[in-house]
C-alpha cells in the first residue's frame, strides 16, 4: 500500500475548496425542477405535464420531486 502524506497550509486548502465549489464543470446528477426546466428550456408547467404523462423520469421523496439529469437526457434522446 502506497500511502502518501501531504501537508497543506490553510490558504492552500481554502484555495482548493474555492476551486471545487466555484468550478463551472460541477454537474450534479440529481437536480430539482427549476434547474431541469432551465437546462431543457421548458416551462415548469410543461415539465409537470411530462411528469404526469410519464414522458420524463423523476424521483419523488415525500412531496419533493427530483430528476436524474443524465437519465432524463438519455430517455429524451431515445424518442
């Protein structure tokens, strides 16, 4: 096992965290209705219609609805 130890200053750790948090490549897999409607350029009403028709996959936990973005895109491209 090749364990390596690194020592970082508080400033270096802060910089790393800031880069991770502010990166534009951050792409969460599970998103809410607001984010999905923006990404697909459709209204939330249309999104609700698709959800009700079963056209778009979603996850419901209690009253909270979330979408697995890669799965939405994959299913959408099949049609």
